[in-house]
C-alpha cells in the first residue's frame, strides 16, 4: 500500500508535457493553399527532330522515295564458327584421343612381357 501511495503522490507532482504545435493539415492542404499564388507554366515549344537527323517521315515529306527490298545489295556476311560447332569439333577430337589411348592400353595389356617371372 505505501508503494502505491508513493506512485500516486509522485504522479501528482509531475509536470505536464509542453503543448505540441498543431500537426500540418496534410500535403493536399498545403497544395491547395499555394495554388492561388502559382503561375501557369508556358507550353513547351514544339521540336521537330530535336536538332538530330531528320526522321523517316521528314525524309519522305522531303521527296525521298523508297526502294523495293529486292533492289537492296547486301554485303556478304562472314560467318565465324559458331560456338556449338566449335564445341562439337573439340568433343570429337577429345573422343578420338580417348579412344586411341584405350586402344593403346588394351594392346599393352595383352603382352606377356610384364617383367614378372612365373617360373618359380
């Protein structure tokens, strides 16, 4: 009981927390309040091609005519060995070497000149 009385007595002597400022009304309220002072932005200036090379449409308007696809002359493409054919060639080469090694080993296993003498 005395413990609880001390807590109750201490609570009466505590100072109250200072008052907090009012929270803002929110983002939309700030936008609405500032909307009366904002000026409208000027419309962006239209850009044609942006100073870059003329587009296909611009070229067609300028009088360029298109050729038929069969009139195109393509440069011959030098086909470098693709990865799969290179891998297949390397695997075939490796298989050949393994087969040759196995043939050599099987030939040497049949020899009786192993260095052991069974005459004892």
